[in-house]
């Protein structure tokens, strides 16, 4: 019995050593399909709010944003559905087409949680069609003055359509980006999110991104390099098209292409101070089913019992855009700087420490309204993030949690974690 007690104490100590020194950030890239001017689907903002509320990104990268009104609308959505600390980079219209029509109708943008990231610089890399928008960020860590964690985020939208001329234009755009990246330190941490409109990994533009003689060499964290156009073997990384129905805006034809990507510099797989979390790359809304090939993402072919993404999520994605978002996680082995300090456990209590299907949180301080609650399992892995509402009591559904011990805490607040047990 004594050995078991000592073992549990050691596990708990190791658990908190791990949690205290590691942070994970969720990244999402999304083609917004001519937002807000595309209005074939009424009230599609509701769908985007539902998507953001479900995924809760810390960094939200977008393309096909039409104007500053749309940019501000999306900012307000991130503030209301994710965190009030969300901000956006400076809105700028596309400069690359100023001499060839100056339409400025498709912009890129970055939204970020300002409690976790500091925006240090904003750079425009022009091409003959659309800008690369480059953002230099610093993680808001406790020791950022002596050990800063900095990285670059690039948002882009390459030339669309097949054919030799369009391939050449995509390649020339990447040449301009590579010229800029050659000016950075070779150990820079770089994340690139974009609609690349590339049909196969053998295309020159993609090969240039992955070329190992570059100053900054990119890698595909999904490790799914190949010829993906109309190839059901790559259905798990397909991002377009979510639709077969006409009249909704965007393209139709069903699920058959991988156009949207998040790439990272090679060092972010292993040696950087901010790294890609292994196996976290995912096309949000894609259940990876071969039957989904050439289908609408909200069709019954794109889910089976037990699939991760429900009909409600897939239907919102179908309605909002002809693309699916791409997501991944980034990790650091440092602590974030607290936004606010609250001391003690008096900010909330648990009704019971042993629960079956529902964990009830009582007497929640108003300072914690609309904040995130995190649940960790006994191995120190975060398994659930739940946003508290604006009520003094709240419930968390635990019906799908395995039996065992869990810890509940609130990030950025100095509150002692509370232990509870699930027993069905």
C-alpha cells in the first residue's frame, strides 16, 4: 500500500513538472471564400462563429478577406467566441496588383491571442499577383527578456487554376518569397499557411519550398507529399471542394483536392524553441474517409459512427466556404506570462470530487466568467478545453471520459488545480 502511495505522489509531481513548463498553441488557416462580399449563403457569419467556437485557435490565419469591414467582423467573432484578448494585425489591402488592375479584393490577415503573443513586425512581400503577408511574433513568456521565443507567420494565396502558365506564376511568386526568406537568419522559425492551389508535390513552386539548399527549407508536417489531385489515397488531407451543389459561391465538384496547407521550417520539427507537436496536423472537418471522395463534406459519405467531426460541424463548414481549414499545434517548453493573478481556491468549487456524467462547478467568481477551463488526465495531457459562461454555476459533460483521475485548472490565473475522479 505504501508503495502505491509513493508511486502516485511521484506521478503527480512529474505531472505538474511537465504541465508547468509546457504550453501548446492551436493554429488554424482558413480560406474565407470572398468574405464578406460573397452572400449566396445567408448569415454565414453564424457558421464561422460556430467553427471558431468549436476549434478555439490561438492563431487564426485567413485569406480571401475582401475589406476592412470583413476584417473587423472576424475580429469581433474571435473576441466573442474565443477570447476578448484577440487582436488582428494591421489591415492592409493587397499591393501586388496595383499596376495590373488594383482590384484589392483578396487580402490575407492574421488574428492572434494577445495574451499569448506579441506582434513585433509586419512585412509585405509583393509578387505580380498577391502579397505574402509576413508577421513576426514573440511568445509572451515569463523570461522573454532573456530567452525570447520568436517566429514568423506567413499567410499567402497563390495563383489558382491548372495549366503551365498558372504553374509558372505560382513558381514566380514562391521565388519572391524565397528571396525575402534569404534575408532572415537561417535558424529562423517560420510557419506558412496558405491556399497554395497546387495540384501535385512535383510542381516547381512546391519543390522550391522544400528545396534543402534554401536558407529556409519548409517541410510538410503531415508527411503527405505526393500527387493528390483527384487521388482518393490522399483524401485525409483534402481541403476542397466542400460542395457539390451549385449556386453557393466558390467551386463545386466535391472533395478531390489538397489546396490548403500549413508548412513549417524544418527546424520546427525537432530543434527549435517552438516546435510542431507530432501528429497534430489535421484538416478540420475531414474524417479521412475514402467514401467522401467527390462528395459534399456534409454528406453521409463523409462520416461514420464514431467519426470525430459531427454533421453540425461539417454542415457549418459546407455553408461557409468551399475550402476546409487546416490546423496544427505548436509547443514551447516555457511558461506564459500570467495576464492576471488570482490567489487561492476561493474562485470556484466542485460540487463533488467523484462524478459519473457531469462535473458541476459552483460559486464561480465573476472574474472567471467567459474564461477557459482546462482538464488534464493523469499523464499530464490536456484533453479538454471548456469555456465558462457568465453564470455562478456551470456543468462539464464527462460522460465520454474514461474512469480515472483528472485535474481541472484555469490558464493565466494562479489557482491551485482541483482533482476529481470519473467513475461510471
